[in-house]
C-alpha cells in the first residue's frame, strides 16, 4: 500500500462539482495551525465519502481492491486511479492523481485550485 498523503488535521468534504467531476476536501484554519489545506481530486468516475475525516490518510489502491470495485460497480478501476481514504474501501475516490496545497486562505477564500463551477 503506497501512502501518498497523511495529516492529523480535520478535513471536510468542501465542494463537489458534477460538470468537471472535481472534489475538494478542506482543512480550515479555525484551529491551530493557522493554515488551510485543500486536497483536490479531478476527473472522478466513482467515489464513496464520509462527510468529514478526523485525520486523513490517502493511499494508492491495490490490485485486489480495484478488482473488488470493478466487480461491485461494473466500472473498470485501474490501480493508478484508485485512492483509498483510510484503511479500507469504505471511503475512496477513483480519479486523477490528487493534489494538495497549503496556504493562509480564509474560510471563504477561493481555493488555489480555482473556482469550481456551480459553487459560489
């Protein structure tokens, strides 16, 4: 299991837009430390999410997990597209490679990843 991101911070599902299949998870700066972290997933074809994560681990999915999702959802899932949020397939995103950015933006400051259509 290849871990690609880990944080002890609290993240929320912040925005999702159907038009470009983009997802933004955000850790706001309302608690120390005084920075904001945005995690962006693009070109999403399948996902299962929790509304929030108290600590977040993102790892590359295994071949076995891809086979399970392919069988379960009748959608081909390749290992380079499966990102598991946590320990198991209870929470995952099938997408392009996630990106993250940390800055001092406020609660309503637009993401570094740009405006997401269909959201204020």
